């Protein structure tokens, strides 16, 4: 049945469906290059590594894609490998804690500056990312070397030669320098979007500056701390370049050990199994970040709005003053 004009009744619905299909096709076309890139350079290598982790290493050192087994995953339980994993986790945790200790005050200072000063400081924070990471690591190696500025300053003060290169301390310094920006930026975002009137209200209710920070500012920036911690811990746990250049053979971490299995030992199954373990650990950290981040959003403005001033804001400020 058609109206007097001769136009079908469902022409409007058909037009909407056609527009929706055209929009979906456009979305697929826009996403196709990125999806193809991820498929070739992420999914395919991940599948290959997973397959090789179940392969068999022959007596001649070759990898046979047959006789599938879990031998490589059992080898991960070796005390030497567990010690390397534990050392890597410890250095990654220490790097994360130091980045928080150094990055939070700087991010706080950055977020409380006038807008024009803030823009200049943000550029200074981003400058290290404009330089190749390998060049920056070699620069740290020169600074910490026995012939570098640090050693020259130590000798001028009568403290002797500055010997810190090829030690866990040098690796920690290099990783903190390399990943500090990844901590500062999420912290700055969390501090910049925070409602500073809550801190002022806490001070008006006779809370001290330190108490207002611990009870108001820090909880409201929890999402930035969690995000920055994941962004620092994940790459520092599997870092290869920094420990290899600054630590040498004395500081063997999981990233260097995996590289040695592929490059020197030719033990592809064990290297692949360790790589899969590392990837799973990173995915777990990201999942925990997502879960904690969704809960930490209560510290920002959106949840305070949902709860209302009489609920969320008053409760936070009262807790700081009590």
C-alpha cells in the first residue's frame, strides 16, 4: 500500500538502513590499514612464537616443529631462570617506585603552573622522546663511565674514581631516565583535571597541607599513578637495550636472557616460551590497569558529579579534615 504521493511507506526506514550500511562500510575501510598492520606485525609473530614454544629442540640444536611438548615451559622452573625473572621484577618495581617518587612532584609542579609556563615544561618533558632511545642510553653510559663527567667530578672532590657502570645501579638509573616521561604524563593529566577546590575546602576545614595531600590530592590522582605504574613497569620488566648496554654480563635480566636464547644458544623453544610468559605478564598488568583505572575514576570529576556535592565532595573533604 502506498500513500497518495506514490512513495512507499517504509522508504524512510530503508534509507536509514542504507545509510547505516554505508557508514559501516566506511568504518571498515578506515580500519582496514591499521587492522592489516596489526595482523602482519603483531598477530602473525605472536602465533609463530606460540607455536615455537611447543616445538622440540633436537640434539644438534635445531628446532623441530614436531613432537609438540611442554618441555620449554617446564624449563622455566629452573632456579637460574627463576632468579633472572625475580631480578627483572625487582628492578622493574624499583624503577616504577623511583619514577613515582621523582615524577609525582614534578607533575604536581607542572599542573599548578600558569598555562604558558605549563606548555614550555611539557615540551621539555617530551624532548627525550624526540631522540633515539639507543643514543640516550649511550649518553647515560658516557656520563656514568670511568672517563665521564661523573667520575671527573668525583675525583675533583677527592672521592676517587666513580665506578658505577655495569652494575644494577647503573641499569636502574638508565631505566628511570628512559621511562620517567611515561610516568610524568599520566600523573600530569590526572592532576590537571582534578578539582582543586576540594583541596582548598580541606584547608578551609583546618586540614594541614600534608593531610590535604594524602587525603584529597593523592586519592583523586590514583588513576594517574596506576596508569603510569603500568606504563613504566611493563617495558622495564622486559627491557633489553638498557641492561645490555649499562649492565653488561653482570646484570642479566629477562629481556637479555631471551635474546641470548635466540641469538647465542639457538634454543628457540625456550626463548619462545619465555616470550609468551612475558607477553602474558604484560597483558595481565594491562588488564589490572583497566580494572583499577575504572575503579580509580571515582577520584576524578565524573564520579564526583554523579554522587553530587553533598555526597562525593563533602565526604572527601570531611575525611581530610577529620
